[in-house]
C-alpha cells in the first residue's frame, strides 16, 4: 500500500503548502470563524471512510451525499473556501495534481496555526473518493449528545475534543443543554437563555454561541478550563469531565498547554492517516464538488 509522505508533491507541485497557507490565511482574515469551520470540515471528512474528500461532494438526486446527513446539514461550512484554494493550487501547479482531500488536510493544519495552535507536518498523497459515503456519515460521526463511551470509541483521544477551543454552535444544538441539563454552570446557562429560548423557532435556532466562552477565535487550552468549570454548550464536550475515566486527562490539559498542543498535533496527524485512498485508488478531482 502506498504511504503518505510530507514530500509527496516535492517535484509535481512544490508550492502547494505556501499556496494553501496564504489562501487559508486570507479566508480567516475575511471571517475569523472560518478557521474553526475548516478544522471541523476536516474532522467530518476523516471520520467517514477516512480523509477522502467525500464530504466535499455535493448531493445529487441520483447520489445523496454526506453534506445533508443529520450531523452535517446546517453545520458544516467552508466549502467555497476549499474550492477557491483548489483553484489557486491548480493554477500554481499547472493542472490538477493535488487532491481535494490533501487540500482540506493542509488547510485544517494552517487554520490551527493561524488561530495560535501548534504546527505539525502534514503527510500528503491522499486521493479523492469517487462517491460520498452517506450511510457511514449517518453512523460514524459523533453526535453532540453522545455519551463518553461512544465518543471514546470514535474519538479515541480527548485531545481532539480540544479543537472546540475555537468555533461556534447554533442554538438548535445547545438549547436542550442550557434549559434542561444539571451539569452546567447555572449562571452560564442563564446568560445564554436570553438569545436561545426553550422552544424551537427559526429565528433563534441559528443563534450562535462560542464553544469556548474564553477564546472563540484563539486556539489554546482554555477549552479544558471551560469543561472543568462546566461552561460548555455541547453535552459531548461536558462528558469528558463528568466523573469518568477521562477527568484526569482533562485536568492535565487544563494545567499544561504544551502537553495539549503536542497531543493535539499528534492526534491530527493520526486522524489524517485514517485509511487514506492512495496510489491508483480514487482520483484527483478537478472540481472538489463533483467526481471527474
């Protein structure tokens, strides 16, 4: 099986890393939230059949894609940014040489760095799926209400949850938690209820709140402090510190930003290596939204 390597494009597209970095930086400068969105897009790609760019394929009547499944609809975003980066990379390479899956992996790393997180080397050489994996997207993505056992079987590492140091969630997702849960700081819940009433309605459903109230656009370990203080809006964030087997890891990351940074970077590389398509498998998509 062909392996991913950092130097995969050294001769075919040596400027790929620089091109992706500057395009990602521009996108985040235009909208601070985009960095978190690109990191999330990478997660949601990798957790379904490996990092194969499947999430980038648009739904068609014949082939319903990953984008409209329960865990993705209305919440994954940033597709136009990846399309724009792909255009720039293809221009720099003189053709379609770099896969959409690799562009997404590099852009996620660059987003982490741009927001103040750790840098790490990205092995590349992934190829793109020819079709989305809708059924796996429905079963393999961790939901925002899942319990610790389920999350651990899927996430393996509390470190990856630390990506929620950046980003926002919609009221429709956190409404239940701020109105009904007991393992949440009461004053914090109260502060969010004004904009997120207990009954669903289209106006309030889309109201955003930061996943980490201390630093929604800055990458760091304050997320773990928020978890310890029960100031989280997602149930799946609070379960990692709720009297269970991961409490000590959370405390460790809360005390040591360096440990969290190292473990997060290693976890991102591991996740990026989940069963990639390589060699003659898949294809290099010309348009990230559609198979060739």
